[in-house]
């Protein structure tokens, strides 16, 4: 019975996704926002760094760490960079 429910749910989801009338006049995604964080990105992490209940983005970029504080709606403040010194370091959150 669970398989049947999952199958019916999957069919309904597919029909919703491909039906032009289901999404007519609505925008499913917000426009893309680019954040300048450099070109040597090695690792990313998500955590609530400032304790406000909203996820923030941490990006390891070579020997720097960029922190982008989240608004909770999928957007972030501009990055604040922290230097890790001259060597590439492993960071732990």
C-alpha cells in the first residue's frame, strides 16, 4: 500500500511540474544572485554563525575564509573575508 501511495504522489508531482496551467503566471525561483568570493573555492559549509536562527554560508577560498550572513530568504549579505595566513589551512566549524 505504501508503494501505491508513493507512486500516486510521484505521478501527481510530475503532472504539476509539466502542466503549463499549474504554474501559469507564477515564478518558481527567484532570480540568480552572484556573490564575489574569489576563484579558488575549495570548500563550502552552512551553519548559523551568529545565532539568529538563519543559516549562513562559509566559503574556504585558498587561504581566505568568506562568511556570508543569511537573511533567511535564500539571499545573503556581501561576503566578509578573513585571512588564514599564507598557507592553505583546513578549517573546522
